[in-house]
């Protein structure tokens, strides 16, 4: 049995997480996800008195099958397998094992699930939900307008700094996954909302001190990702869209509407901060799906009404 416990500073788990954070530069949410998945793995091994360095493929498969038996989507299982593969690649690279027991484990086959997005009419309803005449409503209007105008992730909006907003030039400097930076333009409408927020709403919320983050909560401090998402979800519920909303829904809507209007994938890839064009290609499927619906609706020989 490996003498270092899973939370020991010299345990394989902690060594891997430090490697992922400091050498690979993975985002905090990614590290948290890795810790959660591998925490379940180590708890499983502890219950069976097994050493993570002395497993074979069948041992890894037993754990994956047990987790799969608890339910969950194919994508969740694929993520778990990917984490295990990454963990054992690290151990192999550091010569802690001779061969990876997860190397030959295949990812589950799954249908590509198209992301949820809102129609233009639904986006308009959501963006008009906040009462911009109030302090919090003015802030929330600025948040929603900016997220739809730029395709920011919820975490990116929460962590956006005042110094990263170039108001006159009309663009943001965004730090995305893995600390990667990208430059994203924003619309005149969102700029007007930001100015209103910075001129009146934000000073009223920040009683003492001045956080570096652009958006602050009702206590005048920076948002958590969960706190900001809770506000967005609340407006979705207000206008009857809560069932359609996910944390990425404005991001997906932003990208889908760009592609539908003819934007090229490379430009959308840069705006979203995707490292691979294949990730961005999902939005072409959304655009094709929209075209098919229009065809079926209006063509005399389309789908029977």
C-alpha cells in the first residue's frame, strides 16, 4: 500500500494536481474537477486497500463500471476516464509506474449533444428583464448585455477586471481557461450599459475599498461564479426561460447567432477562446439545424404540416 495518503503533499494525487496547476497552467475549476474525480477514485481504492501504483486495467475498469452504475451521462463517464488517463500519464512520465493501467481504456461512444441556445426573441426578453432604473438592475443589465455581446463564460465575467475593459476602443482583455488571454470586442449597446453601471450603480455598491473586478455583488465585493450564475438564472425564471438556461447559454447563443449570420469559424474560435477549431465546429451543426427548420416551415415541399 502506498504509504503517502491521498492528501499528503508527496502523494501521487497531490503531485499530479500541483503539476496540472503550476506546470500545465490548468484553470482553478479544472483542478477542482480533477480533485473531485480522483478523490472518488482514491476513496474507492482505500476501501479495497489497493495502491494506485499497483493496479492493472481490470482494476481501473472495475472502478469505472461502479461509477457508471450510479447513473450519469456518457459525457460524464468520458470525463472520468480522461482524468484517469491524464493522472496515469503523469505517473508514467515521472517513472512512478512502468505502464499505465488506463492507457487502453476506451472512451464511451456517445451522440454529439448540441448545446442549448436561445432564439433572438428569447435573448431580447432576457436582456430586458432587469430594471435598469435600480442599482442592482443597472448592474445586472450590464452583466447580461456584456455576456451576450462577447460570449464570456460565467467565470470569465465574474473575474473580469476593470483594468481589462478598454471602453473607448470597445474591447476586453479576457483571461480564459488555463490563463490564456484573448481580446474580444463588445457592442455599443453593452458599452452604454457598462458606462451607466460604472457611473452610478457600482459606486453605490462599493462602500469601502475598490475591488479590481468589474462586477461586484450587493456587498460590494467580487462575485463568485455561482453567485453570478444565480442572478442570471433568476432572470431566466422571471421571463419563463429557466428550463432553457445553462451556465453557458448566452455563450452558446452568442456563437450560434454569429454563425447563423455568416461569421467564419476561425473568427468565432478566436472570440470564444477555443484552442481547437473542432470545438467551434459544433455551431455549424446548430446553424444547419436552424436552416432545416426554416426549410421545413416555408418550403411547399417541406415537412408535412
